[in-house]
C-alpha cells in the first residue's frame, strides 16, 4: 500500500476497542485513535472533565485570563513560575494578587496530580516516580541522570492497549489517554524533584504516544518553547510501536522531534507474536512512513530492537534486520529484554548480543546498545506498571 501524507488518525472513541485474539491470549490493538484522543482537561472527583493550568499553552492562558478581566502579563508571570521555577501551586506564586490566586485555584486547578511520590531509586541514580491523577489513575515517570545530562522518560497513557508480549504496562491493560497537563506535569514535578534541568525527554514510558497524538504533540511544542522548558526539539524523542498514520501526521508538524520505532523483529510473522499491533501496522508500511519522516525532519529514525534469548536474537535474525534496514535512513538501538515478573523472556548472553550488533553493523548500520538503566527497580523499558 502506498502511504498518503494526508492519512488521518481516527476519531475519539474511548477504550481499546475490539481486536482479534493472539496465540498468547493477548488482544490485537485498537485502530489509531480508537484508544481515544483525550479531552483537553482532567476528570475531577465528581467525574466531570475539568480544565487545568498546564492544559493551556501561552495563548490559551492569556485568553483564559482575559476572560476574567486580567491582563496578558499575568500569563507570563504564571508560566514563569511553572516552567522556569517548577512550581505548580498558586499559593507559592507570590507576585500574583491573592484574590486572583484564589479565583484560579477554584476555576483552573494548577496541579493535574493529586500526589507525586518517589517509588524507588536505583544504585546508578535512576529514580522512578509514581503520580496519581485527580481521577485516581496511577502512572510512572523515570528520571535518569547521566553525567551532565538528565533524561526523563514520561508516560502518555494510563496503561496501554497494545499488549506487547514482553511489557508489564501492556499486560496491565488500557485505562485512558493522559491529558496535556498530565504529560507536562510529569516534567515539572520531575524537574522539581531532581533539582536539575531536564536535558532530554523521551516519550517511552507507559502507553503508545501516537494513540494520544494531539496531547503528545501539544506537549512537545510546550517542551520545545524557548520561553518555557526549552528542551531542544532534537533532545525530545517520541517512541512508537509503529502507528503508521501517526508517523505520517508527524511529517507535516512544524516541529520534528526524534522518532524511535519499536521494531523487535524484521520478520512480519515473528513481529506479530511480539507486538500484536503488527497485525494492523505492517512492516513495509512502517518502513515507508519512517522514510517519509526521516526526509521531513532531516535526521535518521531510530529502530529499537528488544533482544530476547531464543526468540529474535540469532545471527539469522540479525541478518534479516541488516537486509531490511541497509540503505535506509536508520539507526538501531538494541535493548536486551528487561525481566518482568511473571514473564518468561530473558536477554541473550553478552557474547550473543555482541555478535548480533557486529552482524548488523556489517551492513553499514549504526547500532547502539542500551544499558538497562533502572532495571533493578523495575524502571527500565517494558517494566513500568503502577505499584497497586
Ligand atoms: S511496549 Fe509500549 S506499546 Fe507495547 S504494550 Fe508496552 S507501553 Fe504499550
């Protein structure tokens, strides 16, 4: 099938929708968008969707304040508290008049989360936070310090409908999309927690980002805003299992973050066993969409490949991957599978990993090996799952 740049993601039905069952008993995923474009606001304790401060961009906040008779400079003041000082509590915004703070507290709640708690810290400094949304969902964020950099791995959905065979998030099922405020709130809370500027943001936590397209791209724009969080577009990575329509849609965005595609296999049938979504978004379509995106952003796409012993890590698998990606604008990131309680997969031994990497490099492909930062605290790829 030739891909069409004008292909749109589907509309806003909530819930994972219907899908065929897999050999593993997991269900095939929903159509793009069927998992639901989230509303622009969070659900309060009474169950009504409610706008919160971080849902609004600069223009939106100015418009909101104008609506209650306030001037535009107040929006700049509030945004500086949030995005420069990492404070999402009106009570602490001392240059805002008390009456306005009171009004905003009731009409435009500042913090989209009811709580933000550190869960565990690994010996390498990687820290996992668990945040509770106002309607009781629990999501996780991982802070990964490394030398001068601090990388943040954020979630885009509460749960995930895509049920990849090796992923704890997928095994826990899908709850709902996160709002723009809940996505950005993870960054603000994490920055406050770490006490350091976040240098890189990866959308690789819980959920499939491109099934929450509108809120994810709105958050990307806010992250990149020079007057706000100022994380450069090249320091932001959106990771997808291969939601083709979402990748095509990203081509026509003004900003082009890095794109990572979770491939896991160069064989269509093997891929379907590891990632049920492969039944819907076929390898050749994903590769074609990736080429379009690489051309649109002027940088190669990264293909992530989870290495699983006895499943997809043989020399023949490496050969297939090399043949598939050679001559493409692509890099490969190899990720030895991280242990998940109750799942039988284990990573290959060091020698097999090294030989796999050498084999694909022989095809002229740049390959990197991801270290399992945070795996000892269940904070690495595929391990995120609420504590309760
Ligand atoms: S690996 Fe990503 S897309 Fe697959 S189930 Fe887990 S969170 Fe969802």
